């Protein structure tokens, strides 16, 4: 009887770990895929990698934006961090996909709210 209880407990722990791993998984779509299937990725955590094509922010305002291109498309990243990657920097961004509105089934203002970024010069 004790052996059976240990097996059931082990199976329950294994099932919990597998479910948690699926829930925490970060999707890695191309930017073209984000634009094409924006509804699939809306409010989901994704990771993209590419080159910063432009960056801007205002002094003393804790919000900045930059655009990232991966060769398939370009997406805007909203950042609340104090460091903005410079144009030409290679970045890996993790964040949530969001949009300002949907008009005629097309997303307007598709962007990623930055959670984490790793950037370096090429």
C-alpha cells in the first residue's frame, strides 16, 4: 500500500512539473508570424531576436520605444527600462504581445511590451 502511495505522489509531481513547464514556455515566432497571426500571440509571452532599426525616448520619461527587424518584418518594442539599445545593436527581447486596436481584422499598433532584453553591438 505504501509503495502505491509513493507512485501516485511521484506521478502527481511529474504531472505538475510538466504542466508548469508548458505554461511558462516562451514562444519564439518570427516577426512576420507575429503580424500574420497576431490573435494567436496576443497577450502571450514571446521572444524575438533581431537588429534595432530605430530607437527613441524622451528625457525624464520612463518610457522608450525601439523597432526590431529580424529580416521577415519589423515590430515596435515598448520599454520602461532606463537603457535603450542603439541603432544597429543586435537584441533578444522577451515580452508580451499587445496592440492598440483591431480594425477590419488587422492589428493597429502591434507591439511587444518588453520584459527582458539582452543587447550588444555587432
